C-alpha cells in the first residue's frame, strides 16, 4: 500500500481510461431546486450523525470494472451502467454528497497477465490478486480521509480489496476493528481447496478472515493482519445457496449468519435487530451487498441468480437500517451484470435500477 498516494495522482501504471459522465470534484450542491431535501447539518437527506467518519458529507467513489473473479463477461460494465443511469448525480444533487475519487471506471487491464494458470485450484489468481491489491490502495486513500467509501463492482472478488483497504484505514484512524455485513445468496467463504468452481468470487471472505492463507504476494500474500477482519465481526444476511464445505466452515467457526429461513421466520425487521446487536453500536460497519441477495424477480441480471431471495424492499430495508446506525464507513455494490438479461434487456434495466436503490438507501435516502 502507498499511504502517500494522493487523490487524482496518476497511478504508476495508468489504467485504460473509459470516458464516463462522472464526478465533479468538490461540487457540493448545497441545495436542490426546491431546496427542501438537504439537511444543511450533515449534507444528506438523513439526519443520522456519523459515529466514525470525520467527513460524513464526503463520498469517495471507486468504480471497478473487473470481472476476473468469475467466468461470465459483462459484470465489468456495471459501474458505467450504474453511473449512466444517474446514480452519482443523485448522490450529489439529491443526497448532497461531495464526491471524491477518480473520474474514470478502472478496467485494470495493465494488471492482468497474459498467462495466468491456476494456483491451488484458483482461476485467474495473479490477476485477481494484483487487481484487488490496487483496489485496496484506492479504497484506503479515500477511507483514511475519514470519508464514506462507495465501491461499484465488479464481481465479488473485489471485496478482498475494498474490505482490505477500509479495514486498514479504520485501524489506523480509530485503532478499531471493523465489522462486515455481507448480504448475499452465497457465503463466498470457500477456501481454494473447498471451492468446486475455482472462481475467486466465491472465496473473498476466506482470505479476508485468514481462513485461507497464502504467503506469496502474487496470490493474496499481500493481505496483512491490518487488512483482515475477525470472524466474530462478520454477519451474513440472505444466504440460501451455501456449499457443503462452506456450511462446515460457518458451523465450526460459529459465524453469525441469517439465511432466508431466518428472514421468513422472524421477518427482516427482527433479523436486522439481531444482526446489529451482534455487531454492537461501537463498531464501524462495512456493508458488502451482492445484488444476487435479491430475488431474481428484482435482480435477474447477475452471474449466479438463486430463487427465493430478498424482495427489493427487504434489500432496501437492510441498507436503511445500516445507515441508521451511524456506524457505516463503506459500501460495496457488486455482481450487477447488465449483459445477462433473461429474455429482454428489461432485466438488465431493472437490476441496475435495484442496485441504485440499494446504494441510495445505504447512503441515507429515506421514504419520508
Ligand atoms: Mn457474493
């Protein structure tokens, strides 16, 4: 990691630039056309006071066009699709955030080697390791300023970078461990050895918690204790497609997990109470939201859809509740794949729309 990296400082190897309609730096809008929706106190529609951010009105945006953690092309186009649908404009103009970060979607083509044979059963291991290392730097640069960080993926392997970067910044800034709420149909906690597919988007949690170990920096050995999180501070919501090896890992380590069964039994309101009680009110929270947690009825355009998932309102409610804690320090939205649209591209449009809704809720939009 390079703590000396400055925002907008060119990267050592420049990424392929893709023009987007993106961030106007420091272009805080202090009021909307009707002037009524923005709290001048905190700069968002919400009046929730942040416990752990020194600049809660500032949002560091990292746009990750990367799909190497799995095999279906298209998920790298998600950040552009989300931005083109107006997400960042809404965050700036309606929620009142000052946006920071880069004015480009990163494709990381400079980090993808020509030859990347499997290592310990992992597919594209060098590419995913070096791209997530770069993402960790990008997120760290924003998080160390005391900003909220929003990462738009990309497949879920990128969470190795986003969580790695924010956990390090939170430790340095506050001397604390961070909690992670992982909202997903899948647990993504396979080790390379328990994984059936070898796709790294099914493994990020095992590397982030130290369940999977590797010393070689070319294969995630760059992850240090400062980048990692405790299994005790991890909470899952929405699980319904968990491999046998993963079930064993969850049980043996006593990991807190709320499956769709728990949501059916208790309702999403009670599940969120229990999830947040487990984390406690004194712990910063990184929310990693895989759009496949939603039922395919709401989010069909994703790589590994599983029926029987969350409604859009339940997804939004999770995000609203996490925002309400005042403990949120980072948000990931991953696995939107606009090219996987069953039947027509209405599916892609709906999935992008659902993704935008989740992010706005996490960042403080409220219904009233
Ligand atoms: Mn996932």
